[in-house]
C-alpha cells in the first residue's frame, strides 16, 4: 500500500489526538491555548488533505476509510475532554447528540456499503456546514477563556447547540436518503 500525502495528513491528525489530551491536562496556564491550537491544526489539516486529494486526484480506499475515522476520533475525544472539564447537563446532552449521530451514521454507512448502496449516504453540503460549526464550537470550548472581552466559552456553548441541531438535521437527511434501501431489506 502506497501512502498518499492526504493519507499521511490524516494519520497526522490521528497522532494529534493524544497530543490534544496531553495539552488539555497539562498543568500550565497556556495549556488551553496549546490544546486549542492542536485541535485547530487538526481541523485545518482535515481541510488540507481533502483539498490535496481532490486537486491532485490522490484518492485511495484506505484514505477514504481513515479520513472519517480521524474526524470522529478528534471530535469525540475533544467532546469527552470538554464534558469532563465542564460537566453540565447542556454540554453533556449536546455532546451525546453529536457523538450518537456520528456512531449512527457510521453504522448506516457500513451497513449500506455491505448492501452495495454506499453511494446513498455520501457527505453533503449540510454535513460540511455542520462540521465547520462543530469544529469552531469545540475550538472555542477548549480555549474557554474570554478573549478581547468576548465570552469565548459561552459563544462555544451556543455554537455547540447549533452544531447539534445541524447534526440532527444532516443525520435525518442521511436516514431519508437511505430509507428506501432500508425498507426493502
């Protein structure tokens, strides 16, 4: 198996997940800034690997499999860290909605692929918007300190709520697209 540049960037994103955890728990006054920078680096790397893959036709089956795994690992672990640090019902509930949707849609994609209908559950524009809002929300929640007078954590909470709503909406779109095939099986 030859590793493409996008796949190497995806592997780098996976390696950043334990770095995120270490930075998050590091007992230093800059740990939240460093953890946020690591998370943002991972998100930017996700954009870059997709752009390179499309621009230079560097697609691989392994990369197509690994990319969503890296995304889900980063988002899930980051949300676990946030819930552990700020354990409130709204943060836990919104995080559970996001993680639950990711697990459900991953299982749906796997099942549809086994049925030979994997094309019905591809990433759509709404899913991309959801990802942007979600990554921004998580970055704000990890940063958590006010910045230039702005309540960054509070903004992150609101963005997480919007991300959870978009998560449910895009998850519903996936289920509607797959429903005809699910009914016949």
